[in-house]
């Protein structure tokens, strides 16, 4: 700074000489500037990439249920966001004075600067990632869980690709910040662009000419790296992507039309697909499931009806472990599957694919094509690629979506998305499919296309448990209808018996639904 003040005192000399264009142009190709720019670019990109990854781990730790991990990451973020980079830089560069062994790495200003930048920037990036991760709907995680996908694969295959798209613009900003922050590294004698400039103008007093060259180098670096990231951002944005259609759909259609596949699971060894015994669930002091007992035979189509808040969703979700029970046991295909409040074991995750789940809001993976939505689970479970692709296409044909195999979910109507979701639930050949109000998020004119797919599955002998408000559909396709109220099964009977029931409350509910 003293040098700069000294130089500015010579302003008169500089002005009287005017802008030295010759010097300016010659400095644009000064090898020292070029070398320093390469150092800055390298340092910025490595620091950004490492801070991005480390920040992601911090964000995940911060969102974890473990309170120790939460507190550790919160403290880290708080500390490194509060510390000025300059102070951190000097601390790290001076560390060898107190800890000699560290001099192997830290005596090199490049490494000391890199470490300081990563420590400081990862705290900012953790907050960016946290925001992006929070923006991904919880249904995405649940859809992954329902397909038997474990935590880490859910993060890497489903959550990160979507969160990265949201986080990329602020992360790009952070890269620009890092490029500019590298100028601070001159205090630890790293030969970066500003230091090269300072060394020049302290000798020749051509401050403005030299700083203009410095500015041009910084602008050039920022422009190039942000352009590269922008390309990546566009690549990640599926809404700007054209349909990828690598194969001729006509050939796929003809091949799928000639084949038939049984949608039915071949695990039919036990009498019942599902046996629920004494299920109880509390939210605080409120009991939302009261001693639920229910056996489901193979090929049964059971509709669960009842007023809002009666526990239908809780019941369906507790069957595949999305909601934890407090008490009770669930047997799947004759063997224990869920036991009370115990955490799921390894076997649970292997067998969960025997239960298909269709959600109210479809929960398709928006960054994957229709076909890839179907193939995610088979790929994860390491099933034969050709075979799973063949079954996925046959299923898409079955739900009338084969022509849309290479589209993304946002290019489809709600009804089409739900039909894809049904195909996705069928792809692992489940023993039973659970539906939680599959049509209640749809516009009225789209309801029938989904109901007819479900009715077709019923006719083919698929075992299904359907929470629905579509009464005429429920009465048409079900062998059994369950009426729930206040967490209890009040009636469990044939559609005919339910219709003829003398229970006033039930008749009042049915009348309400018809209007
Ligand atoms: P339904 O699907 O029949 O409308 P739900 O199973 O969604 O009913 O809800 C049953 C009861 O449990 C309701 O009273 C609801 O408010 C309560 N409930 C559901 N989920 C939660 C939750 N995560 N926390 C607290 N209460 C909940
Ligand atoms: Mg519900």
C-alpha cells in the first residue's frame, strides 16, 4: 500500500505522459502475467471443486439426525464464515512455526493458500448446498426408499443431480469470489496476478496501465470459467433438453406388442401376501392407528375408504416402512417384514421391492426420462440390463406410455405421469401394490385414464391395496372395502355388504362422496 501511495504521488508524471499504450500492450503478453494467471486459475478451480465437495458433506452432516454431527457442522460453518480469509491465511502459513512437520506442505504458499480457501469457502458452500437440498421435495426420497434404494444411492442418483442444478448459479458466484480472493494470497508471497502487477508498477510507476492489465487478466479468467460452468448448467437443465430418442420407437412398440409378460410376482408361497397384526401408531398423544388387523390374500383388491384424517395414509405408509409403527407386526409373503418400532434390518431393504408404492403426487424423478425412471431400481438392484429394459418397455406399453418413453416428466400431463409411476411400481414385479389416493391430485378429466389402468391390473390378478375417494371405482374393482374412522377399521366387507350396511355413519360418508 505504501508503494501504491508513493506511486500515486507521482501522478503528475503519469498524467503528463498520458496512457502508455505501448507498455500496456507489451504487458498483455508478459510471461509473468500468463504464469500467474495459470496459478490463479489452477488454484481457484481446485479450491472451488474441493470446497464444493467438502461443503456438500458438511451440508449432509448438518441435515443428519445425529445431534453430534449437526453441532459439529454448525460450529464449523459458523467459525469459518466469521473468520476473515486474510487472518486464516496468515494463521495457516505461520503454522510451521508451531508445528514443524506441517512445513512440508504449508511452507509452499500455493498449498497454504489452497487450504485456507477450501476451509473458508466450504463453509459458504455448505449453506448453498443446504438450501438446495432443502428445496428437493421429500417425496423424492420416499420414492427412492419405496424402490428399495439405500441412503447413499438416493443421494447420488436422485437428490444430488437435482440439488446441483439449483445450487449451481450461487456456486458459480462463489467461484468468481474465489478468483478475486486469490489476490489476497500476495500477503503470503504467492506470485499471483496482482503481485506481478505490484512488482512492475513499483519499478516503473505506470500504475494505471499495469492495473488495467491485471484487471483484464481477472476478467478473462472469470469469463472463461463462468462460461464453462454455464454450459454445465444448461446440460443439467432437463427442461431445455430435446427428447433423447436413440432408438426407433416403432421397433420397440412392435417388439413389445408381440410379447406378453406376467405382472404377477412368483413369490406366491404363502396363503396371504400381507398380514397386519395389532398395528398401533401415535403422533404425540394422538393415536392415529388403533389396533389394526388385516390379512390380504393373493389377488385381492382392497379399497380403503374413510374421512380425511382417519389414518388411511398412515396405514399404507407404515406397510412399507415410510412411517414407523409403535407396535404391531407386518408379515410379507408369510415371513416377518416389520416388527413394531424396531429399525428395519438388511432383509427389509432386500424385500421392500416386493411392495410397490404409488403416491398421490406421482414422485417421478424429474431429471430422468420416463424409461430411466423405470430403470433406476432394476439398475440399482443389479438386474440384467437387457431384461429389465425389455420389461420396462412392456410395462410402458401396458400403461399406454410407450410413445413417451424418452420424454421427461415435465413434458407429461398429471394422468400420464401417474401412469408412468404405476409402471415404475410394477417394474420390480412386486407381490402387492399400495396406492395412496392415486387420482386425487389429478384434474377431473384425467382421473379415468389412471383408474382404467388400475382396473386393468385388477383384472389381471394383481394384489392391490388402494386408498381412494373414487367410490364408484372402488365398488366396481374391489373384492373388499375397508372403512376407516379415527384410526380404526370400522368395516371390512364385500362391496355389496358395505353398500347394504345399516351403519348410518358409513352411509352418510358414502352419500357425501357421491356428491
Ligand atoms: P388420512 O390419510 O386418512 O387423511 P392420515 O393418515 O394422513 O389420514 O392422518 C391421520 C392422522 O394423523 C391425522 O389426524 C393427521 O393429522 C395425523 N398425522 C399424520 N401425519 C402426521 C405427522 N407427521 N405428524 C403429526 N400428525 C400426523
Ligand atoms: Mg391421506
